């Protein structure tokens, strides 16, 4: 069994152009994103281990915010999740697995969470 490190960013709210219905296609809608990334580990983490031995958490946030193409409409939230996963794979060769959970906040009526979870493994 291989050692892995999982980095996480949870409950990040972003506005994204997504949806299939006419009322969804012109304005961004709020999505709640949670991202988990598994990294292959080179060894142990000593007290003086530099950041380069891990991954900056802000890279996960960047993949879900500024790395999403501005003005692009994603028909499905699955496409948003795929774009985030591919961005993270391209950022760092140590990323072995990406999990993206997306909740569509605009369709919740009683506080429920409605959405998807996409898991991609490096191929």
C-alpha cells in the first residue's frame, strides 16, 4: 500500500455560468465546491520540510476560481468538475487522484445539497 497525502479545500462558493434551462444560461449561478487531491509522497515530513515537498492549498482554490475560463458556459456541472480536475493534474505531476464535489445552491429549496461528486485518477 502506498502512502498518500490528501489536501482539501471545502465549501468554496463560486459563481459559474452553468445549466441547461433558459433561466440558467445567461447569468452565473452559485456553486459550492469541495476539492480533495491525493499526492504521491516522496517520504516523511520533518519539522523543516519545505512547501515544495507538498502542494500549496491555494493551488486547489485557484483551480476552482481563477482557472475557470471567464465567460464560458458549462452545460453540465460535470464539465466544471472535469475542468478543475484537469487543471490540478496539469499543475503537478504528483497529483494521483482528484475528487471534486459540486452542490448547486440555486436549486435547494429546504437547505438540501443537490449536486455531483467526480473522481478522476491520473492515467
